[in-house]
C-alpha cells in the first residue's frame, strides 16, 4: 500500500468526489496494510460503509475488533466475511447496527441455528 502522504495526494480527492456521486458508497478495505489510512477513509462523509476483507495469510476479523469498532464509532456500516465460529465473538463485540455478515453453513439446520444465535445476540 502507498504511504499516508501519497494516499492523501492521490486517493482522497477521488474518494470524496466519487462518494458524492453514489447513493451508497462502500470502501473495500483490504486488510491490515490499509489501517494506516483508516482515519482518512472514515473522514469521507460520503462513504456509508466499509467492507473489511482479510488478505491471505492475515488473521480473521476477530483479531481486529478494535479497528472494526473504530469503523462503527465513525458511523459507518460494516461488512464482514466471517467463519461461522467467529460470529459469537463478532456479535459480542460489535454493534448490530449497520453490521452485515457474510458467512456459510453446511446444512439448513446449521443455518437456522446461526440465525437464532445472531437474533439472540443482536444489540446496538
């Protein structure tokens, strides 16, 4: 990833401009290398949500709970790809408001159980 100075110089104007054209702007954040730019990204009023994507070889989203909380505290929605076993930790530590989880199960019964768990753990 580029330096904070180059991010400011080359990316910020484009983020601000493009996010104003869209009804719902999403920033796709590729893992821990971009965290150094997070405050600038979160400062863009037109960005409605951040999609956190793990880069191969990096830990899953539960390892980055404080960073994910920063995104939520900035009033941005949060989209996460999570393994089913990570959901309790995610639900316990993050607000359900604006939280979109992408996950999977092997059976309908597992999916039903997961929905019940998430419903039970939902909180603001």
